[in-house]
């Protein structure tokens, strides 16, 4: 194994490429194998980046239509969808090329092709029917996830699509049904609603965004409903059949058992993602999966084989790009004998709709379940000067702090730019800060961040502006 790589990372998504760069920084001879034509994984190619690009472009379209209300007279505002798609694709290209540059800069070998494990120290990479074997002292599996479907429903990426198809419609569907009220369904629903579709979201549960703080989820539902998205909660989709280029969708109410049949132009199935372990040869070399089919790892991201690690969407935990990145860095440091770790209590989650939704730490419901006594501080954006000036006053900041120690346990926000405001809270949680620490920190005026300070002041019932 003298010419073996120190580390071979399988997968060039946010988990994989970040891990490879950190490994190279630590002095390891590193390679990163990617089967897609471009680096960046789901995130850059068909996930975070193209969806955020379309969210931004569609938001601008909506704003442009309302320009005259703020004293800007324009001609008729018209949608040029193909131009929007070109801009989205350009963002993807620039960023995926950027990752390639970063690998090169850090002297990581970029190996193109599909990898499988030959043994615990050998990887076969297949490309255009040719195969090459690489030796590796350590292997990191970061092969991500794939969209899931529902029984009897076939994703054809034409009429019945996954998020990948919904990022590339070449026409605005007149009617769009989305199955699943999670963040992907809500973001894509917002995009297409803004661009002119009649959007209906069918959700099995009685609320949207599973696991979110219930107060936030209720407020979010109210706001999205006001924006014109139709929600069918407590409903299960039983069939979706393509008939003459339309989709006939059947769903049933969970409580009343009332059945409904509707015809739509497109259906987006956004019910979750499954780990991508296909063709890796895991069983043959005795790497174990958990009950959800994810690769089982210990606290050091080590699989059942000592020198093989796994990170990102392919292991347990929130399927988020930044979670994958943190794990990538941690595993590189662990391989180097350092004490790399991930603080799962401080991983934020953001939904990039308008307004945005962001949270980190425990929800009120989780605290009740765990019998942890807490105090609440809340502050509405309606009372925040910046939000008022910009006329983005929907939503609030909610801080949950330990009743005895005042330590911040969780923060949940809905409102303008909260996806950026949440970073302050992740840092606060990382540092074990109290709500008093935030309340006593000077926040610039006039900024949205003052709502965070005021919510912290509210924990001790002493807000200034409400
Ligand atoms: P991936 O990004 O899936 O990368 C895995 C890579 O491995 C892929 O490129 C794949 O081609 C490659 N691969 C697989 N098998 C092999 C093999 N055998 N050989 C070689 N290569 C292989 N997360 C956020 O944090 N914020 C967001 O705003 C956000 N928005 C999203 C929007 C959408 C529509 C979707 C679908 C996802 C979104 N996500 C978001 C989730 C995010 O994209 C994932 O959590 C993240 O990409 C996971 O990173 P990863 O490195 O684990 O896997």
C-alpha cells in the first residue's frame, strides 16, 4: 500500500468535497471520486443552489409586479421563464466549477466515475465501461441521498416529478399538486405559485414541516395560505396516474375518509429522500445499515469497518448540506488523530420562502416532552423598525431559555432574513450563552437583528419596543 491514497472520499457533494479539502489541509494524500458530470452533489446541482436561485428570481418577479405601489413605474412586467432557467443554470455552473477549482488548489485528486468497494482498502472506479482500482488507507463514504416516491407512483420527471424535475419545468404548470409539506415542497410551491401556478399542497399530517416548533408551523401555514397556496392537511394521496398528459390524483382525508379526485398538470412528490448506497458493495464487505437503510456509524463516523467512515445524507441526522460539511471536517480531523466532533444541538435549519423560517435547538414541544422547564421570550417583526421601513413585518422571533440557568435551549423564527439571523443563535448555543448574554449584546440599528435582542429581553419581560 505504499502508493495508496491516505484518504479516498466517495462523493463530491458538500460532505465529500469539504472532507477531501480538510484531509488535504491536514497533509493527507487525498482523492475525491464523483460519478456525476460535475462536483457539488445534490446541493449544488439539483438542491440548495438551483432552488435558492429560483426562489430569488421568482421573488423578484413578484416584487417587480408591485413596483408601482412603491413609486416605481415600469412597463408591463412579463415572465421570461427560459431566461430565469438560464440564470439558475449559470449559478450552478459557476459554483460547481468553483468546487473543482478548490479541489485542484488543495491538491485533491478529482477522480471521475462511479466507485464501489472492492475490499476495505480498495476502491473500483468505473467510467465508460473501463475500471480502475485505487488503494486507500482510509475511505469516506459520502454518497448522499436520492428522492423517494410513494407506492404505485412512478416519478417520470415529466408529469410526476421529484424536486429535480420541479427545478426545470420549461413552462409554468397551470395546476401543480405537491405531495408533502416539508421544506422542499414549501420552497418549490412558493416558486411556482409566484410564477403563476395554482399550487395545492397535500400533507399527511395535520401541520406542515414535521418537527418544527408548532407555533412557527401554524404561523407559516397562515402566511402561505394568505399567499394563495392551498393546503389539504390530514390527507393521504392514494394514487397519481398520468392520463393524456395530465395527472389524476386521488386523495383521502385521514379523519373523515372523504375521497377527492383532481386533475392537474404536474405532480411534485416531495415526501423525503433515501440514502444512496446503490452499487457500493457494502454488504459484501460487511458494512452495516440501520433500520432506515442508512449506513450505521459510531460517534466517530466509523462504519462497522475500522478504516471506512460515512458522513452526510447517507447516515442518520438532518439531511442538510451544512450538517454534511461539519461531518466532513470532523471525520478528516478524526482520521488525523484529532478530536473532530459535530454539535448536533447547534445545527440550524432554514426554509428560504418569503418570509423565511429558521430554527436551531429544541422546540417547545420537545422541551415539554423532556420535562425541561423553560422561559419564553417573543418579539414580533411588526415592532422592528427595519422590518417596518421595508414593509416585511410578518413573523416573530421566539427564544426558549432554561428557567433556572437562562441558557438558550432553542430559537425559532419566522420573518425577513431570519436564515441569516439564526447564525447568531447557533454561535450562542455553541458558546453555551444565556438569553441575558444576547440581551446585553449591542445590535446595530436599524437591523432585523434587533428583533433577536428584543426577544432575548422579553425572556426577562423587559423588551423596550413592545
Ligand atoms: P450529496 O450532495 O447528495 O452528494 C453525494 C454525491 O455522491 C453526489 O454528487 C453523487 O453523484 C455522488 N455519488 C453517489 N454514489 C457515488 C458513487 N458510487 N461513486 C461516486 N460518486 C457517487 N440543504 C441545505 O442545507 N440547505 C438547503 O437550502 C437545501 N435545499 C435543498 C433543496 C432541494 C431541492 C434538495 C433536493 C435538497 C436540499 N438540501 C438543502 C439538502 C442538501 O442538498 C443535502 O443535504 C446535501 O447535498 C447532502 O450532502 P452529501 O454530501 O451528503 O450528499
